[in-house]
């Protein structure tokens, strides 16, 4: 009987040890993500519209970018997607370097009436270390892009060729 009880004790010890190791590994991954994404989490943007030709749905779309980091970010591009995030409605010109502070950029777009209700903003940029990030993609607040993927990879429907 003592051997049986001892086996259970050893088994439970290994289970607790494995649980602690898995929990610690998860916390280390979380901390690594927080460290790696520190600058990316300090970049923000908000879009706005001004009506130019209401009858034809022509709007002046604006994007106010904010870099709360002391370091610059590069190749900043803003996108406005449809409410269901399946269609690209607007793409702002790329900002080569965004220094600390704010920058306002604008572009003219034509929207269908159904697209004037709700839109989604997506920002893509390179942090000071050169990593490509995407913000406001509906899945995560900040996503590290990898492998040279398109900024909108996995977000919008693309026509088949």
C-alpha cells in the first residue's frame, strides 16, 4: 500500500512541477511581448471625415497620428476598412518618419452610403528596431507582423486571380 501512495505522491509532484513550469513559461512570453511591443503601444491614430460633395459621397478623410515614444517610427501607413473589415475603403499616403508628437494627413475618398456608418482604422508601422507592427486590427491591440506579409494580410478579402 505504501508503494501505491508513494507513486501517487510522486505523480502529483510532477503534475504540480509541470503546471508551474508551463505557467512560468506563459508569464515569460507575456513579459517578452510587453518588452518587445513597448514602443508600438505608444503609437496611436484617429481618423475623421469632412464632407466635400455629399451628393456623390466624396469625403476628405483625415488621419491624426500620435507618437508618444521618444523614438521615431517609420513607414507609417493608415487604412480605413469597411465595418465588416472585408474591404479597403481608404489608404493614406505612407509617412516615411513619424517623430515624437502629432501629425495630421488627409486624402480624398468616395464612400457608398452603407460604408458611411462605421469604419475600422488599421495602422501599420516599423518601430525603431525595424519590426513591423499593426494596430487596431480587431484581433489584438498590437500585432507583430512577420515574414514580409502585406499590412492587411488576413484582414480583407482579396479577389482571386
